């Protein structure tokens, strides 16, 4: 860590940190997508010789991809609970445990896989885990057919009765990870610093120069690239700050252009930097809340996503769903690009990070919780073999995949939720 008064900034792995520290850590991030997929456009062939139309944006990372077909979440099925499949899709995505149908305070789901990992690994990093999202949402009140909003607006649960609120502001996430210059100064100094356009990293410059004089040439290059990347990211977040100087706190927040693509990309960049600096090893990201009905003008579609997912086999709606799905894969590709570009040891941050992306619903029109669209990227250094389509006997518990990921992370877990055995991710 580099430290200044009121500030702290985690560093990437350097050779001079010693032999033990040079062992790259194992990491995982679980990414949730709402409303299911156009499954015919999603599913690749068994040979994996050619990616499906939806997965085509991920072509540059095809060797690190494992598309998994046949996973199911039994707890997501309606049973005696009736309607509310979107709430169940999110509540069970990482818990694989049935959510109590209530919109009151007596919510109950299960311990999520990310939080189980955080309980085991979190003491090694400043932040045990990060829970992120791109759409805000409350954790109280009713949101889906008698289910609490807690079920639709988070996928992470630190206990069966405790949902984890997600961070949806890139500015607040930046300050949480790298410190807030404003918090370290009084009002007068804050105004002066803003006038001089000094950044968080400027406050750490003396420590940076001192450290650079004690490390190898390779480490100096790593340190320089790291600081420049952080500075570029901060400048990008603050690009329109001058237009809002007169706005009262706490509305004075850094942000990007305001587009959904920009927000997802910024969250991905910040998460990648958090991984590279070993500030956390466990994260979740909700690209959208369960049942999200935002429109997608990015793909020339003005109807809501949830409404469109009830396609009734309408060709226009199905085509729109496929375009939305491919747009999400483009966002994932950008995130994977960032992880792959961050060098770590003999490989990259992506080599040491498992990235799971998927939905808790398969076909949004059927609301089925089997045949789920799930892919796993990265993790080569952890023994995850990519470049394949894993066809499982159906239905295979989603918990089997979570259990396998826990073990790759080094968590000594005998079982998870309704798992029957760990998937063989290296087979």
C-alpha cells in the first residue's frame, strides 16, 4: 500500500515484494444478467469450433471460455410459491437455496457462494469482497409477485437473512478503492486542491518516488504503468466535474458519460484495478436487476428488456433479445480485455481470475430455471481448461459449478447448497 494522510492506494504485484508475495492470488467474479437469453442464438456447437452468434463478441477470448450447458437451479422453480420467477432467479443465482416468499422483513434465502469464499479468503485483502451493480434498487418493499425487493436487487447474501447492498456509483467505488482527496482536507484546502486540479495520486507522489528508487527496473515500469492507468481512469471519471462544482455535496460525484455502456465499462475497469492491486479477490456484478425493464437504444430497441423477454415467439422480439444478449457479451469482452492486459507473473490477471457470467432464467418467455445460459472465462493458472462447450447430463445443479469454483479458489468446501459433486473444470 502507498499511504498519505487519509489516503491509501493498493499496488500491483512487484518482484521486490518477495517470493511469497509473488505468488499470484486466485480470484473470482460472478456476473448476473437479467431476463434470460435467446437460447438458440446463445448455444454453441458441441465441437466449439465456431462461437454462436451471441458469443461472437468473445472470439478473442475463445481459448479461455467454457460454455456450460445443462445447469439448473431447482430452488428457482415455482413449486408451491407460484409467480415471482425473476425474484427467484436472482435470489438463487449464487445461493442455490429457496427464497422465502415474502415482501416483509422476514426475508430468508441462503449464504451465497461469493460470501462463503469471502469468509475464507477475505482476511488476506483490505476488502473481503465487492458487490457491484449497474442499476440502483432498494432492499425493502415488494418488487415481484409477493417477493421482497431484496431478492430482485442483489445476488449476494452474507447470511440467509442478510442481503448485501451493491455499489452502483463509479465515483463512490473509486473512492472506496483508492481514497478521496476531499476527505483528507478541510473545506479551504479542498477548494484549493480542486482549483489546482490535483488528483488522489498527487497526494501519494512522494511515496511513489521513494518506492521507485528501491525496486528493479521491471518493477519501476510496472509501477509507472499502474499509476498512469489509475490517473487516466480518475481523469475519465472526472471529465465533467468542472460543470458541477456549484452542486452541493453529496451530489458532487464523479461519473462517466452517463450511458449504460460507459457505466458497465467503468465498473469493469475499477474492478480490474482492485484485482490487480489485490484489494479484493471476490466480487459480484449485477449488470441489471432481476426483471429489469430498461430499454436498449444501443441496439435500436425502445421496448423494455423484461417486456421483450415475454416474446411469445415473435420474431422481432426474439431478434431484439439476441441483440441485447450480444451487447452484453461485448461489455464482457471489454472487461476480459482489461484483465488480460494486466500482466501478473508469467501471465495475466485474467489467468488468475475466474469470471462467471450467466442468468438465473433460461428463456424469459418460459421462465424456466433449467438449461441455464452460463459461461466461465479465465482461470488458466488455476487449472481451468477453456476453449470448449461442456455438455452436462441435465439437469445438473448449478451448485456443482459453484463448488468447483470454491475449490479452485482454495476454499476447503465439501459441499455447497444442493451440490452433488464438483464439476471437473480442468478435465
